[in-house]
C-alpha cells in the first residue's frame, strides 16, 4: 500500500460555489463557517463575555483578498452561508456599506462583524502555507478562542492542528498515491481506470454507482449552466479594471463562421471565456480544480457534448479520468496559485482536460495515452506565473483558461497519435518538477499582484 494514498472524493475536487477564487472565496467561506460552528460549542460563560470577532488575513489572502472578495466570503461564512447554496447576487451586496455590521451568533447573543473587524495584514506570518487566516473571539483585550486555517487551493482548507493526511482517515479498495501506483492497481486487478476510480469513490462517499453517476451529471450541468450564462451576459465585469466580456461576441463570430475550419477553436474559446467570465463576475461555477481555472473543463466538456455529441456515460468516464489527474497533482504538488503559480491552476486544469478528451475517444480503455496527454499538458505550463492585475481573476486569468483548453486539446492529439509509448517523461516525473518549480519561484509571481502582468495595472 502507498505510504500516503489518495482519499479525495471527485466531489471535493469538483466543488460548486461562487467565484472568483476557490482559495480566496470558497476556502475562506468554509473556514469562517467552521469557526461559526465552533463558537456554538464554547462554554456559556465564554459566550456571554465575548464582545468581538476579528479576522486576520495573511499571504495572498491579504495581498489580493480585496479583489477576490475574501472579506465578503468570510462574512458569508460567519452568517452560515455555504458555497453551493450561496446566492451570488446577495454575496456581492455584502460589505457595500462600510457602516453596516452583520450579526454573528455567539451563544444567546450576536456580535457585529464589518470591515473594521477584517484585517488585511501585510506583515510576514510564520505559517506552513501561503494563504493563512486567523479568526479570534475576544472579550476586550482578552482572547477567548482562536482558530487558524490554511486555504490550500481548490476550496480545500486545513485547520491548524490537523494535517492533510489526518483529514484523510478513510480507506479505499485500490489505494494509490502516484500514477505508477494507479497503473499498478489497474494492471494487477485487471480493471479499467473507470472501475478503479468508481470503486474508490463509492467507498469514500458511501454513494452507489448510480448516485455517483447522478452527481457527476449534476456537476456537468452546473458547469454548462455557467457556460450558457456567460454566452448570454454582456457588459463589463466587476472591479476597477472595467474589463468587457468577450464570450458573447466570440460565440456570435463562431456561428457566423460555422463553415470555416477555425470555427471549432472559436467555439471552444467562447465556451471557456464564458465560464471564466461568470467566475470573474462572482457567479456560481465549479472548481476544476480551482475557480481561477474553472473555464477549461467546462469549455471542453461543453464542446464534447454539443459538438462531438458524446453521450452521458462517455462524459462521466472522461470526468473520472480528469479527476484522477487532479488528485495526483494535488497530492504530490499543489493546485494553489499561491503555492505553484498558475501552472498549479490552469496547468492542472489543462492536464485534466487532456485526460478527459483522451478518455472520451477510447473504445478500449488504456491508461498510457491518458497519462501521456496529462504529462504533455503540464510540461508546457511549467513556470507559469500567477500575476493577476489588481488582484482580480480577470487579466490574464480569463484568456489563460481558453489557452489552457487549446493546449489540452493539442496534448490529447499528440498523445493519441500512436506515439504515447515513446514518451520519455512520466506524469509522476513532471509533477515532481512542477513542485520543485513552484518552490523555487519567487513569491512575487504567486498570486500577490507584486510582479509580472500585475504591474501593468496603470496601463489598463
């Protein structure tokens, strides 16, 4: 058995929630909700004495949290809102008036939380993760309760005192931690990739096969609703950049050029931009594996459904293959822009998309081309910075999703050209390189808006 097997559910990787950032919006909302739940378990004496709730943000949560709506997400979590059921319009209205405070229940009383209680700390904080938030309950100067949370990408959070491994206490019938181990499970048990991933998912979630399939269908529906909304919505995106939406224009161009060989790419670009622009507007999207990269898989799956006419069963199999790649990157490197730069977000999404496409075309399921496609896609995102202008998930993020999808398509073509067995670099090897590259990359290029394109803000 692997020393540390993957026990992440498909539906933890593909999460539904409001944009624009899984690490800065969904993660903080979940952390604040957890803190709210813990306040309810405090001794009555401490609850009665409490008079303040304060939130301290560090790392890129502080550097780009305003543009990502981290403060609104925290208030939403403290109010008891959950990502999947949040009304994005209501979320955008939070904190518009700086004089308004929001009631957080602490025992029999409520404590008001507003902008004055959310502290964007620019000083260095000794933490094992780049995105750290500390929530405190106080009585005057006295600290009554404190919790520290880490937002590690894709909406995943860890509370201090818990490790990622500690949270993964479940067991699976076919454990693996690397692609080599996954291939060994497939080979030694004479199973397909689909069968291994489905059996593990059923064990993790307690869902039946039919229930897993139904939830995958729901996730695809959420993705495709985001695409459709983005194809309809016009105007400018929220924030100081005043970036105009492009997806409806591209979509119209694609329809007018339907007989051109270029129309296929224009349709794909339109679909990816549509979902990404909905994310940038704070709409409901699916982390795939993050909100910042939530245009790649929706765009590719929308194309696969409406242009290639794949049936639901084929789309589900492709989604499982995509999830396997996301699991491997998350487990062995990171999907966080604050840890890996954009290669951890769009790079991973591109690899997942390449795996999706490769699995969809297979009649006889073989894992070699799927691995090769994912490896090629990641390899050609190595070193990609995360340098959002103004801290908004807009420039370069939206177009980067479209580019990631095109790279995914080309990786799939290269991997299925009959030469997959000639690949010299394994997926495991490139993920190790990815982790090392992320570690060596300057912090300025990892979601802090301190370098790269972020310095072009004055030109926008």
